[in-house]
């Protein structure tokens, strides 16, 4: 499978640890797809500072191609992450401005060589979705955005992921049905600790969460998306692919950051890379 993460990247800053980690939905999906065996690329903009250099070094170490990625003068995009004692995170200050860009015609021609391009609500790609969809099938993480945000974008999306932690089974099923009617071939509603409801090619599956002693839940959803797409592309049935993705995502929760590879907040030399799930 050839998959490209398009759009956001950040360094996730952890003040309590004094560390930052590469992250961002589009970048995380590319990295985890590569770890699951896909040929992965990332297309976005990193900064010219130590954080940006670290993000680029991490992508290179993970085997993610960056042949069309840009570097902009200035500090890399960042998000501040606070963790509770159970590994659950909340976000503080953030600035993603430098990571926002417009794909050009050469980018779109290049994307035609991929099986899937993944982006999401933090990447600023909404107005470009019609052109992207004409070049390559699109996966889009809508996170917890309301239906009014998702509805006009879904006709350009092949794979839709929506987060609804408070939705009951009927509400999740209704959301899947509406996503399909708007054009999505694969629809996923994640519901936090209650698992995810998925629908693909006429099959619906409720995937439970794999129990784990979480260290850090950052990147769990992104790793689930990446592993699910890789497994489905290999022809695994929906339930089998979802089980694989849930197991992979659970293992990611035992590691710090979205996929490890820390750097001290002061930009000092990188620490030893983290274990892989």
C-alpha cells in the first residue's frame, strides 16, 4: 500500500517531562502506516528550528518519504500536552500556523501515485478536497467536529473517521449511515473507551478497546486509522482488520508521545528512540 499523510505536523510539548515528540494527525498516520508495512510519505511544512529538524529526522528514521515536503523559516508548529495519572491527555497552548499550506499542481500529480491520502480537520485542506479527491482517494479524520462541518466534505472522502465519545449505539449507527449516504465507502465512529463502530462494503462491526495499562493515549486514534487502512488494503475482513488496528493502537498507548522519538524542550540532542509496539 502507498499512503501519504497530508497536512498537519507538530511537536507535542510535554512540560512535566521536559520533552517534545513529533506528532500531528497526518504525520502520525504516515509513520504508523510505515510501521505496519506500508510505503508511506508525508507532505506538509516543517519549521527551520531545532524542533523542525527533529521532525524531519524522525520521519527519515521511520522510513517515511518527504520528497515533496517543505521547510519554512520560523519555529515548527507545536501543541502543549498535559497528561493525567491514567495517561489521558488534554491540550494546552498550540500554534499550527506554519504547517498550513496549499498543495500545488505538482503535488496533486505526485499524489496520483498513492492508494490513499490521509488528512484531517487540523490540516486546513477543506477547500482543496475536490482537487485532492480527483487525484487520489481521501481519508479524512473529522475528530469531534459537528455534522454541519462534515456533511459538505463527505462527498470527496472515501474513508471518514468521526469521534463521538458520548454517542450510544443507535446514534453511532445513524452517523455511519449518514456518512455512507454522503459518499464515504468506509465509515468509522470512535467512542473512546467504548470502542469503535465501523462500516465497510455492507458489513458493520463493533470493535472493543483492547485493555492495556496506558502510559500515553496520544496517537492512539491515528495509529488505529493507519493500521486499519493497511489491513483492509491487504484484503483482511473488516472485523479482522479492526481487531488488528485495536491491538496495534493499544500497544501505542504503552509508549510516550504519538510514536516516541523525544527531544528535550530546550532543543538539546535527542534521547534514545522509544520502543515500537
